[in-house]
C-alpha cells in the first residue's frame, strides 16, 4: 500500500471502503515527497493502460506523474491536473515542479519563484504529492524511485534541452497518457496581457501605494502616471455627478408625473362636484327654486275669499253711508267730458250734504 494511505488509515478504521488520503488531501495541503513517508511499499508490477483503466491492481492505486513549471498557476493548470487525476478509477497523482535554476536555464525567467510555485501546487485539490526540484527530462532512476506507472501531459511534442520531444522515450515505453490543453489560457497569455497594458497596471500600483523604485518606473513616467491618475479621478467625479444628476432628473420626472396624475384626479373630482351642484339638474338649482318659491309666497298678499259671511246689523245703528263719489274701478270714464261731468256731480252732491 501507499505509505501516505497507510499512515492516515489508522485514524479511520471504521470505513475501509473510502481511502482516507482523499479526505486529508481536501482538508490539508498535499505533502512534499522529500518530507513525508509517501513511499509505495507494495510490489510494483508494470501495468498497461488497459489494466489501469479496469481498476487493477486492487491492492494499490495507479501512480500517475505530471510535471511542469506552473508559473502563475491558473485554471489551465488545474484542468490538466484534474484530467491526470481522473485518468483511472483509482489513481494517486504526483506532481513534479522544476526549480528556478532549471527553468531559467531551459525556458526563461518566471514571475513566481520556486517556493511560491511549490506552495501553489500543494493547495490544488487534485494533487496528492508534490515533488520539488523535478528533473527536466525523466530518467529511469527517477521513475523507479517514485514508483511511477504513467506520465500525463499534453500530446504536443515538447522540444527542449536538445531534444525534439522530452517525452519521446516515455511514449515509446507505453507509459505516456495524453491530456488536453485548455484553450485561451496560459502563463504566456497572462504575461502578454500585463505587458500590453503595462501603463494601466503601473498606474494602478502607484495609486495603491507602491513606489516608483519598486515598480522600476522612471521619474518622468511616475509624474505622467500620477497626472493620468488625477485626470481619471476627475473623470470619475464628473461621471458620478452626471449619474447623480440623471437620477435626480428621473426622480423629479417621476414626482411630476405623480403630481399631474393627482391634479387630474382632483380636477375631475372638482368638476364632478361642481356639476352636481350647479348643473342643469344640480342640487343648487333645486334649492334655489325652492327658496325662490318660498320668497314669492311670502311677498305676494293672500287673496280674500269670494263670498264672506253677512254680518247682522244692529237696530240701534244707522246704515253706513254710501259714498257714491268714489269712482268705479271697473268702469273708468270713457272721455274727458264724462270725467268733468262726474267731477261736477260729485261737487254738487257735497253741497247738498252740507
């Protein structure tokens, strides 16, 4: 059995179905090969890919090795390691990371140093063990030391160190298992983005407190970047003011719409009430007519009855004198002569009474 699996199995003897090194890998960083007892102690027979895919042997996991530089560890690296981990039903993934000396010699300068790259691999969930200072070209002694069954890498020929393909002898031995590259992401792509937008990132770090010396920026460029940062701040303020003014205008428009709607509702209500009071059939007209009729009744005299009861005359009293001189309302004089004749007759009657 794998020593790492044996050392952790003691703490979980109740469940023999699930290897406990899986759980430790997910809850703690993967161990370094030179600092742990992760040594394969079981007999190590040579396996074919067909046997490994069938899940044999049953007494140990298939030991798969993947190596690389892993600078600026990204999702493309993680996906490659995931493929290597899931090649077979029961596998143990060893990841070799080359040192700074080898990398700078054969590939070029790295952004992260070797300690940072080692540590990044330890915290990938698919990695069971990390081998530091891995060789650039795999030797039989290295494969035997770590009991490696298969090597996983993309199938593109990797020319380096004077060889057209550093994995050629592994492929010829039947120990190579290809994985697929993730398109659109690589360490070179990330570095290209940074170089392309260098001014943006230099200004960003100056704004965050880094000095021009730390960024290796000249005095003139520093002043230029700081001036550009000030211009960007002013633009941002203007943009914020514009957005706030737009929000204010929108709020005013919403309130004006509400006010207009309320005004329309109130005006309709007022007009309706007005028509109810002063319209052709309004209550005010009816009330006015009622009050007018009452006033007319109060102002007009009451008519006397047609026939009044006859009073009984007292025998002691003389009959009331008859005033014949009063003009008859119903028969006015038809001419001036008649009027003068009537006046003279009235004067004669007065003299006789005297």
